[in-house]
C-alpha cells in the first residue's frame, strides 16, 4: 500500500533472495505500469549498471535490492524514496544504504526513507528499530514514527 503513493523511483531494501524475488513478482502484479527490477547477489556488474541506467532515464521504477549488493559500491542518482522492508541491525549498513539515497541532483534535494519495523513477541526486530532511531538522531535526520 505504501508504494501506491510513491510515484518516483523507489529502492526497496531486503535481506533474503526469496523475499526479493517475492516482492518483485508482487510489485509487477500490483504495478503493471511501472518498471520493476531487482538486484541480488547473483546480478553481475553489467546487469547492475543496466538497472542504474534505466533508473537514470526513467522516474517511475521500483527496484527491489539486497542490502549487501546496494549498500556500497553502487551510485543511484535518481531515487527519491527508499524502503527498508526487512530490518537490519548494523549501523554501518544502515548508513551506507541511506547513502545510496542521499545523492542530490538538479531535480532532487531531499529523499524519504520508510524503515518498516515489525513488532513480534520476541521484540528483537523492534529493539533493532529503536537502535536505528538513535542512529537517525545522531545523524541529525528528521523522522517521525507511525504505527501501521
């Protein structure tokens, strides 16, 4: 539902290959008018560059990507929205992933990140979410918390 309101390029970050593939298929069904792509560990440099180029010339793409493949070493210049669809604990990976979204262009001087945090009975993911709030505070990022 969140993606329905995001009409520019979006990167959805995930961990697991199965989930990346599931989301890609799901988004293709829900958004037939948008270009849906994915980058996972098996994507070679040529394929990754093709996706980057596609996102430079189009502004209605959804990229589902692994944190590991896209948190470092790849530059996305035309992305307005990011979604952390699977929680991640590492402060370094979180900062690197945010860095993929922060690149300014003539058309963009801000970005929006949606960090989805599940609250299961074990509270592990919820506690990771609280730790990320500290990171966001320390970095001076503006944020709001919403229950959905």
